[in-house]
C-alpha cells in the first residue's frame, strides 16, 4: 500500500508499521495528542493514549527522570585496583581475571541490595585505568602546548563522565608530569544523570590526593541539549561512549519515489506500541537530511536498492511493503554539533565511540536493544519495548558524523581507529601481557576516535 498524495492530508500522511496488517489504529492516530520529550520529563508514569516521534520515544525511554533506563539501576563497573597487565600470560588470562572481578563486584552489590534487573556495564576508561586516561592526558598536554599555552588556561570539558574515572586519571597525570600545566588546568563535567554526577563528586572526596583536584573541577548536572552558556575561550571537549546513547529518528523511504517518511510511535490505552510513518517530516529531521546531503555530496548508504530496477523488483516481491527497511538517523548527534558550534566556538573535540555493534536489530545504522536479567544479557528485536528497562545503543557512522561535524562547526578533523589512536598516545607496554597480546589495542576494534585538528 503506497500512501497516496491524492488522499486527504490526514489519511495520506501515515501508514501502519507492519507489512502484515495488525490492528487499525488510524482513528487513535488522528485523535491522540502529539507529545515531546520535554513534556514527558514531567511524567511520573509511562504515558498512554499519546503519540510522539521515535527520537522522543527513545530519549524518554533512556533518560526520563522517573522511569528512564539511566535513572534506574544503571551501574558502571569499576575493577577496583588497576589490572597488572604484565602479570597475565595473555588476553585470555586477563579476561578470566576481569570476569572474576566483575562477579565479585556484583556479589558485593547484591549483598547490600539484591537485584535481578541491575544493569551493569564497563567501558575502556574503567578497564584500562589509569592508562587510558593517561593517553588522553598526553594528547591534551601536547596539543595545549602546541596551540594556546601560555596565553590561555587548559580548559577541559567532559560530557557524560560516568564514574568520573577519566577526570581523575587525567588530572593525576597532569599534576604528576607537568605541574606548570596543572596549575592552569580547569576541568568541567557536563552530566545528565544526577546519580552519576554525585558519584563523580564523591570521587573527588575519596583521598587527600584526589581532594587536591577539587578546586579545579566543576560538575554541572544537566543535559548537553539544555546548554545555553557561551564559552568563548579555547577548550578541549571530551566525549567517551556518549554518542551511542543519543536518540535517533527512524526513517523509511517510499520505494517508488525515494521520499523519506518519519517514524512516529503511538502508545494506546493499554500501553501497547504502534509504529506509523508520516510524509510530513519534523524540522529537525528535515534539517539533518539536508545537512547530510550537503556535507557528503550525496554519498551515503540507503536502506533500499540504488537502481530503479532494483526498487521495482523489491516492490513486486510477495508480501512486499511499499516502504524500504528502517534507517536510524542521528538527529541528536547533529544537535550536539549545533551546541558545540554555537556555544563552544573555540573548542577542540576528542571523542570515541563504536562504529559497529554486533547483534543489532534490523535496519540500517540500527541499535542493539537489550536488558540484563539475572546477570544475563537479553537482546530484543525492536526499540518499542517497556520504557526504562532496555538499553538502546547505536553505532556511529564516523564518516558521516565527521562530515556533519565539519559542515556545522566549520572545523577540520580526523578519524582514527581506536587502536591507531592508542598506538600514538598510550604507552602500550603498560597494557601488554607476557605473550605480547595487548587488550588495549585488540579489544576495541569496533571503536573509532574523532578529533579536531
Ligand atoms: C556509557 S556512559 C560513559 C561514561 C564514561 N565516559 C566512560 O567512558 O566510562 C555515558 C555517559 O554519558 C552521560 N550522558 C548521556 N547523555 C547525556 C547528555 N545528553 N548530556 C550529558 N551527559 C549525558 C551518561 O549519564 C553517562 O555518564
């Protein structure tokens, strides 16, 4: 069924998500109000009898202050004492020790307050601390000295600082190797989660050594998307594993005309989800598609055959839909670049994230959607699941992200594999095992780094 342009506008604008007809919700679609993620922030309970953009649904599921995934039982693993990599024979032995510490960490949490639904994950910052932070600190000191030292302070912003480990490791290292730079250093964290912001503060109170950093650190508990303060000074802007949880819009394309349709989620009176696609795009998605087109010169992957014949054949397959598969597009990432361009005109970005994620759901640039129950990961096949119980994690297409970043901020940048970046800036012998295997270089093969040059 092709949504015809000849129909009256309210009927032409949408169609049900499923190719196999489920339940006609068209009356509800017309009747239910459209809500935004900002309105949903005030909801104490999950909404019903409303509709919203997929981007708002995902952001509400992840970040709603009352029932969002990040406001509930999310815990970032900390290995305790740093791993002594030289004492392991190989990566397998390191992995065995990591699994043991992971189990013990969770046993200790369960002893205090048992939970089957605790969401526990780890990041390279934590696994390779302090070496990971030290590599970043080396990059910061070198680039600061090459550019604005001694005319400006070293101002570092970190968005989404998790447990605050990177901040600790960077400041410890700068104090240790370059006291002159240390006295000029300011570190500011922008953190959406109140729980994590408190943990970051408590990191600074733990030891006398850490307390010394407190005067140089400011922890700002707000979402980057609410940022309104101009920062004209030169600064570094860090973001590690934050893009993957930025909300995306979902788009399907009309196979005859290649026109994009935007995904809308309807929640009915019993909390069931229904997906619709509308030809009327909201201004944020419309802008994203324009910026991408302009920034890439029209060179990007699409979720439908590129030739007319291919699309004609796709339309004629038995039970074929007239719409392409889903494509998830990073509208929130574009808005982050808008914030950088507008409020941080003299920034230098340094960011790392996943360019590929295994076990993703169907679609182009699709996320992994999963929860953890009784310590086992449980993946599902759609983001339309009970809000707050599931992590929704997207891969980042670094080529398109970089082109968009450059178009919006006017800056030049580079993309490197995580391994190449670490080969340049880490002391790789710190994380090498006896056999020569090096998990810092080998484990995050699906991650990339983007930085301003
Ligand atoms: C996966 S954790 C990574 C933590 C840390 N960077 C690391 O590598 O260990 C993502 C972090 O980003 C924060 N975050 C997510 N969205 C954000 C936003 N819009 N503004 C500020 N912080 C955000 C989360 O609360 C969390 O601290």
